[in-house]
C-alpha cells in the first residue's frame, strides 16, 4: 500500500539522485523548489500535495529547500521560486515557475502522467526490439523502431536499432539515410556510435588477406609503425577494438612523436567513433593515460 510518505518527501543533494532521477524511471516525479520565506511557495505547496495525493501513486512529489540545496537549484538553472520540474525516465521533461491555480496544476500533472505512461511503453518496446534483433528478426525491429520514432524522434536507440536492422536486411542505402537523419542533439549517443561502426563494416568489408599481410609485417619488424597503424585500422574494421588499441599503444609507447603523433590521433578518433561509454573506449583511455603519464 502506498502511503503519503512514499508519495511526498523532502530531498537534498545526497538523496536527489535516488529520490528523483532513479525514482522517475518507475513513476513520474515532480520537484518543488521552495524556501520558508517564499509566500507564493506556501500557496503552491499544498495545492501540489493535494493533486499528487489524488493521483494515488501515479505520480510522486519531492520538495527541495533552495536555501539548503543551492547546488541542485543551480544545476537546473532555477532563477526564481516557486519552481516546479517534472521528471520522467531520469530526464526533466516539463517545468513551470510561479504559483499556478489548482486547475493549471492539475493540467500540468495530468500531462506528466501521460508522458510517464508513454515512457514506460517506449522502454518495453525497446526491450522487445533488442530481443528481436538478437534473434535476427530484423523486420520486427524495423516495425517497432518506426513506431517508437513516430512518437519520440529523439530516441537514439530506436534510430540505432532501425539502422542495424536495415543493415541486417542488406538495405545499406536505407541504413545510411537513417543515420544521416539522426537529430544532431542526440548524435553522440553510444548506441548510435555502434550503429555507425556496423554501417562502416558493411560498406568496407574486412579484407582478411590484408589483415594477414599486416600482421606478418609487424611480426617481422615490430618497429614498422606504418604497418602497425594500418593493422590497427584493419583490426578496428574487423570489430577487434581492444587489439586495435594495443597496436596504437605500442607505437605511442615506443615513439609517441612518430608521424606527428599519428598513433595517438588515430586512437582518439577511435574513441570518438566508438562513443564515450563503450567498453573499448574506457579501457583504451586507461591504457593511453598509463603511457602518457607514466
């Protein structure tokens, strides 16, 4: 049974992540920024609490005293109070400033409830699309990704899944168009970096003969940095990111300045292509730091 304490609580910088960001991945959360000296805050607060309680668990409310939590207020660029922010799936999706009448507060929270329901539907749809992709059911992935993008064009994983499904079906031109049409605001998402890598592999198939030749050249002469650089690029195209990193790290360790720091620059480009959260990027950055700062 959901209690009033569960629905409405005070939060601070230590618990904000759990109370708001994490909690909003399950149910929409509104955050009321207030202060004891603020008259309009004292008018708005009870109205917010009343409507939240009426929703009986479909939305939660968190209260943040700006005098005691100025860092949180600054991060969300709160310039005046009362200020109310709505969070869904870990993201701020709506906000208003000032003491609104109850009718407008009710409209704000009703709108949030619809967003929360849509966010949950999208999450479930993405899960289904991932499972279908793993089973090579690319037609189903295309259908689901298209439906998601119809209601949320800013969903990066839906763009990525659509492109990867098109690649799976051999529709390379369609995948190229899909990735070219990604909104610039989400272009840096790691899932899109993976899709671009898959497209690059489809456009530039691995030449295993070339890969073997370069491996042999490096084995004969470990100081053949040109061959190592070429081998790193070939390994990356083959999806062997850790091995590609190691080839470039070997050059940097022996002669960092070689060819105007070509190895370091290539590794940084790999990181950009792979995305900041990719396991190979994280491991590669650690290796690079250990060489540069040892």
